[in-house]
C-alpha cells in the first residue's frame, strides 16, 4: 500500500497473501496477514501493527463473498487483458464494508492467470484511529495496489 502526504510517503509491501479465483464462477477471495507488511522503516512497521491495525487483535484483512460482475469464463483469452469489476466484502480491523473495484485479468500462455487492481481505503472507515500528532503524516485515503498470479489446478 502507499500513503502520500506533503510530509512523507509511506509504502509497504506484502507477499504473504492467500488468494483463490474460481474462473468458472468468477468468484475470488483474498486473505492478507497484516504483520507481513514490510515497511522501509522498522518504526513505521511497529506503529502500523501495534497502534493502527492492531495486528495481534486483528491478524488478517479479508476480501470475501467477492464476485466478478457480469462474469463469463469465455471472456478469458490468452495474452488479452480484460477489464473486470469485482464486488465483495472487505474486512479490515474487524470492520466489514461492501466494496466495488475495477481491475484486469490476463491469461498467460503457461496457463497462469494474473490479476491487477487498485483500491482506495480510508483507514477511519475501518475503525483505524490516526492520532492527531501524526495525522499529517498519513494520507486520509491510502492506495492499495494488488497484483496476483494464480497457478492453474492440476487436471484430475
């Protein structure tokens, strides 16, 4: 994710994400381990986990009950990215909100599927309180960039 303010930019990456996509039904789920976000500065990571998202109390963020709207599996053609819209329930910090986001899917020649999306999250919408003393350091709306690669299931 990325937060930009005139005072500073804050960026964190997370490679410990579990996601499954059902290309027949157009359903998708994500589970993100919050403690796995890696920040440039250790203090930012500590504050993120202990003061903001409270990772011990709320260890995961989930995107569940999600489906690609107007899905048809025949839409997937090799090496041709398609625009999609996904609707589902995003849970962060124990708070669940319905969201709708745009993204792309692309079927690669090796059978892998790549998904990309960007969403904007307002921490306060999820009960994350930002103290006034650091409010200027953290954007009111945080950009979340998603890039996932899915391996096909082996044939039965």
